[in-house]
């Protein structure tokens, strides 16, 4: 299949940018889609991108000095190539505009692939997580090594962030020619097995040699399998509906200056649209600038919308102030100090997700440390349909010591309630949706409903383990720095508490004294009025404290049953001390032996985590 070649700007004299977005965008008759190129370090990603590309962007092909020095991709590199738009996609194209935009659009509709060369270096995996711009993923595997730690993590990222996958078995030129096909077939079967338990089951797998002979080989060595790969990629593409409405939001991945023109910010439009002359805000700096010019891969445009990769030029702005981040319509984004997120554990992560633990939290282009508190629906709502786009403050939620998952779900207990130690529901199954309160160590700027990923990036990079722990959606950002006082009291997360005590003695048919229900230092007044259940079946109400040792007086409105009285008030035995006359009679004493069976009391109540008055509420 032939490729349309677009010239590369020389010496950076033009405004450079790239095209394609959170899925794909359109500029005139050019349909644009992003392909993320991910894989383990040294799997040949950059060489593959170079072999595919005809137009290089400002960031492509390891141009950064540190990248050249270390021989790895240090940042997201972008480049593109175009092919004639397949006939099956022509019907999805909008009608051509009456007056074409500035810049040379191709005469026949084009399908433009924007290639995102993502770093595979372990310590830089956060760069990939923050990209949020991948529609189709190429997972590049060194055919001589197979799946490696970072390629497994890239596969996890793909499952979270995109719907389609193509596996590229690279470096087939390193296989002995006589055994090459057998080795390719064996690795293909291994990869098919790996993908079986993912949403990419049955994804196409293709062998290539992006740079035969390795990095030092002469350029005259032609890549192998590239034409077939382009055909495969073209067959995998579909065109989703793009939405230009909503506030403009762009994820910026590079910022640089061009002498005589201004500062260029290149990135992906995540929502809304933009036109020449519009004002944009850099929210982290509270700076507003007017758009002077715009381009997509060196082609001037006057408008762009969600899904497009774009370069915008502004004046009087120091590019060093914004390496990467978000640019938006003025006053449409806010800085948040904490967030309520939906949570889904990544099954490959070993170990529990525990409340109060810290993770690297990636939102947009920012990765900061955050402390988590997990919570679930109330036990009777475990099977409710998940709600993925809002957070309901009117509902009540159950505090959890850790994220509930099948391997941690406890078996049912006699009480049918909740394990007080872990807060886990004891129904033997997990809720369909869970949430977390994330408190950031430093403020972040991000939109609502953006992707959130939690990871342990400080884990040993040489260990054979997945460092990505969970993912979710940011449902509500907490903008007030004093959110603990202003907003958290609205969050109705409760802990279920269960206390047990013993009936020590009976005062009369309607009142008993209880011990061991409370500690000596407990303020029993907080519990007055709460109901308790006696093991003999009666329902009691906590009436008051009794003495100073933690005992309490329990009132039984319906009175003790005859059977309970037999247990609690056994036959009174009198004993006299013989040989001591009248004095002995005065010292006669009543013995109340311990009943054959203890009568216990149980108290169940809710305590709301963020209730400033620390009230106890009856449960159920």
C-alpha cells in the first residue's frame, strides 16, 4: 500500500505539531488516529517508528540529548504517516468544507497514523501512563526474548487505556535463517497464550525487522515486514464520533520557542475545540494567552477539535515554565488537593490495597504521591449497577480497611454482619463498584472524569512484578485546601462497630446491670438510647452508666421473660454461720451463684468517619 509523503520542516523554522487524539480526529479530509508504540527497553520501538514514519515531529526519533546519550526513548516522541483512506471508512467522513482551510490538504481523503513512541525504561513508565492519547496500541516484542517485565506493564496500560492491540514481533533478522519461521511460530503461540486472559484475546501478531543488522547497520538495509504492518494497522482502524462541544482542554507534551514567532505548545485535544484568536489558560501558572497560529504536522489550520494533535503558538511565554501539562479554556480547570475516585484493582498487582497506604497517583501529566482510604457500597447495595460518571453524596458508604477482591472476600459468619477488624462484608462476594478518597501530597490540576492510575514506581525495577496497582476515574475533585473541614463531613462513609458484654446481675424485671460492653474510659453518655440484643431474645436500651468501671444500666421495655429470669435469678440459697448465735443470723448472706449459661448483650452501631460530632448511630 502506498504512503503519502509530507515534507519535514527544516531547521525548526516552521511551527511543528502532530495530529490525532484521545481517539482520532479529522482535519478537513484527513482522518487522524493515534497508535501508541510500547514495549520493553531495547525492543526496537524507535526503529520501528522510524521505519513507518514519513513526517517527523518536534519530538520524534530520540532527539533529546539525554536520549541519544543513553540510547533510550526519554520522552514521548511523535511522528506520522498517511495512507489513502480505505473505502470502508469513507462513509464516516464529513462533507468537505466549501472553503478549504489554509494549508495544502491532500486531494483524496487520507488516513493519518500518528505514532506515539513511548519510553520503555522502567523509571519512566509514568510518562506512558500520563499520555492518555492512545487509540490503538502496538506492543513491540523482541522476538529473541519474548515478554519482559516492562512489556507486561505496557500490556496492562493497554488494557486500561485503549481497545485495540497489534503485537509486533521485532528483530526477526536476528533469528537463524533456517529456524526463523519455527521460532516466529513458537513466539506467536506464546503471545496468543499471554493474551488469552486479556481483552485483547485473538489480537493480530505480525513479525518484522525494523532495523536489520541493528542500530549500527547501514541505512541501505531495508526493513522487513513494514508494508504488511501498515496494511494490518489500516485494517484495524475504526472512526469514533468526535465531539467538539464542551470546554477546550489540551494535554501538552512539548513546549519550545521559535525565534521570531513565539512559544509553541504541542499536544492532544482531550475535549472541546479551539480556533485562531481564542484565549487559552495554563492553569498551573494562572497565565492566559491568545492563540497566534496553529498547525498539524506543519500544516496550518484555523480550527481543531477533540482528538486532534495540535501545535499552538502564543507570544511572550517562557517555554521552560511548561515542560508538559494541561492547557484549557480560561477558568475551566481548577487545582485540587484531594479527589474521590472509582477504583478497580489491576489483577497482576501482588498484595492488598490497604487504607492509609501511599501510591504514586498519575492524573493527566502529573504523578504525585497520594494516601488512600477505600470504601464500598453499604452491604445491601453490593450488587447495584456501577455509576461511572458521578459521585453521589446522598448515599451512605461502608469504610474498608482494604480494597475488597475475590481472593480476600471472607466467608459468611453467624452474625451476617461485617468483620469489625477489616470492615469487609461477610457475604462471601465483592461489591460491583468501590471507591477511594485520595489525598495528594501536593496539589494537581486535572479535569473531572480523567483516568487515574495508582502504582508503586519505587518498587525494584529488576523484580519480576507488576508495579501498576489500580486504575479508576476521577469523579469529584476537592478544590478547597481546607476540604477536611468544608467537604469531607458531607462524605457519609461509616465504620460498622460491634460490641459485646455480659449481664452481671438483675435489678428488677425491667432493668439489668451489664459489664464488659464498654471500657472504663468510655464516655457511655454517647451510647445512651442505643438498642442492645440479649442472647435470651429480649431487646434492651442503654439507660446510663453504672459506677465508674465501665458498667452500664440496661432498660428492657418488654421485661425479662420467665425463662430469662430463671437463668439470671437462680434459687436464692441462705447460709448461716453455726455456733455464733444472733450475730450469725445478722450476717446471713445471700449467695447468687453464676448462672449455668452467661447471658450476653450485643450492640451494633455506625460511626461516620468524618462526623465532627462523632455520633453513634444504631445499626441496623
